[in-house]
């Protein structure tokens, strides 16, 4: 392998519609990149054998006036970013069947294009306020996933236990095949509905840029994020009950943030703040 190839970073992003994609926030990261950069389709995985068509239904569309059935499928793209950074993107509905075989096909394509790092993207509904930065959890090792998993819950020892989606399965199989893996999950306020959440997509995009060392073109995402926040704030003005709930989330978020800041400077103070937060929540 040449020295130039050794110095070039090759990353595959993967995002899946469905359970792992609250408000389409994860898959919209890839759609944003496809819209802002030069990209081309390079591979597909056929839908046959992987999808329940009563769940992932084929779509009827018209091309030059003629009807055409579009079947669910996995598409891989090459996205041109920089000479020393190759990005491949996998975009698909979450398969219904044969996940291990599906992941083996995905990793075969990654290996074909000399990918050395796989980044899975996900978004989940959570108890977080839209008035604060949306949390993005990042894990570089499935064994250390903690909150950085499909539903955000932890067991008593700090590690997640529970149902997982295709991103976690792909992470696990990629790690077994010696790929570097990174899992990124953004939390979306569950009270805001299921419309596209631009702040969550923007938070994932910025965190992804920090992970791979690239400043992405954000396009109109910041303005869309501001509009989304304004719409969410309007909901609070229409419901005192919802406003009280969000204020509670804000207080909880602020206490957790204060504890995180204190932890780096004074572990004893951090422990006290955690106890205070727990007492506060018990009193609600």
C-alpha cells in the first residue's frame, strides 16, 4: 500500500430509516451531504429477502408521465469531500429480516472500497428540552456504549441492556472484522412530534465533523433549526402543562450540566450535585 493511501482517511457512514431514526434526524445527515457535495451511487443491496413490504411498502411514482414502482433498497454513495478524506454513505430503510446476512453484505462493500472506519448514525426520542443543546452520545467501542445505544437506557452498572437496532448489529459485526467503529446518537425531544428535526441533524453533522476532522457545509440547516425551535416554543405558549414539563426538563438539564462541569474540577462536588439532583427529582 502506498504512503499516500496510508495517510488517506476512508469512512463509511450508515443511517437507517425507521426505529433508529427519530424525526429522520440521522438519515437527513446523509441526505444533506448528498445535496451539498458531489456524490454518485456506487453499489446497491437488493430488497429481496430483507423487507416486509407491508411495513416498508414500495412506492408508486411517475417518471415522464409513466408509472413506476420503486422498491425499498439500500444505496451506497461516494461523496467527494477532500483529497485525503473519502466518504461512503449507506442509506436504507431498516431491514425486517436476515440482519446478519445484510450486515455481511454491507461490510463486504466497505471492504471492497478499503474503508477503515464505520460510523453509524441514529436518533432517538428522549426527555430533553428543545431550549438546550440536544445531546449527542458518541461511542468508539460497542462494549463501552453506555447511553450511546438504541434507546438510551442504562442498566445498573452503567451499560445499556435492551433491544437494539440494525446500527448496533452493524457496529458489532464491523468490530469483529477489525473495522474501527463509531456510534453516534442524537436525542430528540419527544413532545415535538415527528416532523424533521433540523437541530438534531445539525448537532449530528457538527459532531461528525469533529470526529473526522472536517468542517461540513451546513447550508440552510442553521436557519431551519431556528425555525424548528421557534415552532416548538410556540407549542409551549399554547399549553401551560407542556410549558411546566419543559421547565422541569430545563432544570434537570442544567443540574446535570453543572454536575458534568464540576466533575472535571472537583469529584466530591460533583457527587454532591448528583445527590441534590436526585433529591430534586424525587420531590417532583
